[in-house]
């Protein structure tokens, strides 16, 4: 898969109401709540991060994927949306690929975990609910006009939305809480997943 990814995150304060709203708006459940583990890779000098790129191995249930993200040549669709060019593929042997990365000079630099539930809209847009160690976040992925319409239908204040990555949200959380955690994992953040 290769193409532009346009998305926007927002915090969820009432999970039950959120799920009910998704159903009322006609979203079709695509993936039940599933554990997801992500590892970002970079050089010791963080050359990918400096170039605003990302290299990720993800385990989502029993499925492994490798993803590369980079900035769009046209920049973001607007300050309100996060736009990246994403290239992704299913990986049969994630451990072998991790070893290839290591041999090429890319080592794990950050890990983050969540429980993700996915819905899809009739027109193809996606809605996800991420249960992270630092709270509940939803993400809308689709065209900007569609994102705006769904936000309005969900009653979400656009001012509460964010284009920050989970890494950036984690750093802000660490600063606010003085947490010594180095990764956004349930074990390191000292949070137990109680949903489900």
C-alpha cells in the first residue's frame, strides 16, 4: 500500500458514548479491540527523525506490517490535519526484518502500545479508537471535508483535535507527569489496561 494519509486525533472522555455514536452514524466495525505493539527504528544519529521520516514494525494481533512514512511534497493539507505519504506492507517474519534493520544500522528507538478498535465508513473513511497508556484517543482518516463532517456529527470540538504523533503526545505526558518512562508501553507507564 502506498499513498497519502490524512488524519486527525482527538481525546475520548466517554468510551461507551463514543462507541454508541460510531454505530448510530453507520460506521461498520472492521476490527474488534486488538492489542497492537509498535517499534520505531532509526540510526544512532536519528537521521530518519531529522528528515521527518518514520520506519516502523507493527504487530497487530497476528498480523505484522512494516511502514515507512514521510512528509508530503505538498506539505500538510492544512494546519488542522496531519498528512503523510505512507508505504506499508505485510511482513511474514518480523524478527528477520528487525535483524535486517539492525544490520543496516537501524535500531529500535521507541516502542508504543495500544488496544485498537477499527470502524470503516460507507464512503471509505476510517475511525479508530486507541486505548493507550496515556488515555483514550480516536483517529479519523480520510479526506479533510469528510473528517470535518464526522467531527461535527460526533459533536467533537475541533479545538480539542491534534495532529501530534503518539510519540509527541507521550513526551508531553512525560513532561506533565514527570514520568521516567522511556516508551509508551503499559508496563513502563505504570498503567494497566482495564477495558474490554
